[in-house]
C-alpha cells in the first residue's frame, strides 16, 4: 500500500500549485510584505487579475464605485481575502470531472467544499465572533486529500467509498484499510507543501478525528460543525452519507439551536453572495 508521502509525490508529478499561489501565501505570512509586493506578483497572472477585479466589484464587497486598478482591488480585498482567492483559483481546476460517477465525484466535492468554507465562515463570525479568513481557507482545502487520492489511486478510493457506512464505518477507516492512508493525512501534507497556515493544517488533519478533543471555537471544531450541517442540507462530500456529530459539539449545537437555525436559513443567500469566490 502507498504511504501518504508516496501519494503526494505521484500527485506532484501530475499537478503542482502555481508559483503565484505559493508566493502570495508566503507574502501573507510575512510581516514585511507590502501591497506593492502583492501587486507585483498578482499582475503576472492575467486570469487572477480578472478574478480579483470581478470579486471586488461583486455583491460580496458591495462597493459603491467600480474598482479598476489592481492596487485598489488589493486594498479593498485585503491580504487574507486575496490569499483565499488565489488558493481557490489555483485548486478549483483539480475538481473538474463530468459529475456522473455515483460513488465519488470531484465536481460534487467542489460544491461540498465551497459550502463548508462559507458555513465555517458564518459559524466563526456569528457564533464565536471570529474573523473568517483561515476558516474559509480551511473549508475550501479540507478535502483536497480526496482529490489527490482520486488522481493517484482512484479505483482504491472508490472501493473505500463503497465500504463507507456511517455511523458503522467511517470513510477514514475505509481509506486506511483499502488505501493505507486517508485523505486527512494526504491533504495536510499537500497543504503543508503549499505553505498554508498552521491552524489550517491542523483542521485538515483532524476534521474526522473522533478521539481528539479540540476547543469548540477552534478551526477544527468549526469545520466539523460545518460538515455536519452541510450533510443535513444534502451537501455532503459523498452523496447521502453523513458522519454523526461528536458529543461535545452536539451539546453545543443544542445550546445554540436558534443561532444555527438562522445560519441554515441564511446559507443560500451567503453562497450566492460569495459566488465570485468559488464558482468554476
């Protein structure tokens, strides 16, 4: 059976994250970065320039006047929103397929990841009063390991998906038995190569961990809450299969039920508002 590192190595022979995406992430993580640094990198990618201008002029920002320069767009967008846009632009092509596979579909998974990113952002802001920058990024990237597995060991991944039977058997258990690793480990290693923030790496690695107790307001717990809500709304990663929510999070949701009902009510409007961030 291949290890997670072997799967990553084979995947990297097929696909690499564009230099612009890695450079923007490095700039965000550096205290010495200036807006001029960002502009110099962004202008090298015409498609990204177009997406950036479309984003800042979309309902997501709701600006009164149209923005037409890269420098102004970066100022309005902000460094972390820019990092998220670049990450989305860099990876979304990896999710392309015709969507016809009933066992596993990358295009269906992309909708799941977009939903999780927006839900995580909403939960972070509305329930815990947290800025959603890393939450959005963790949501978009949390299942990238499934995409990597699909491209390297696709037949084995589908075998694991067929064996997946919650709550009797979880997907990560099936992956470990069939593939020898799971998408959480693979995804974390992939995101680490891409220089993603530490909290994002932890959330990718542990978002299916049934034993590890995380603070309820952590990125990992918020990701787990978003996964459960998305599943209940028919946006699960594998169609019609939902993992149960961990006991401490069940108690939390019961105590905050009114707030979560409002989040579920408002999700469609928030997804429409954020369409420029994740649409193909």
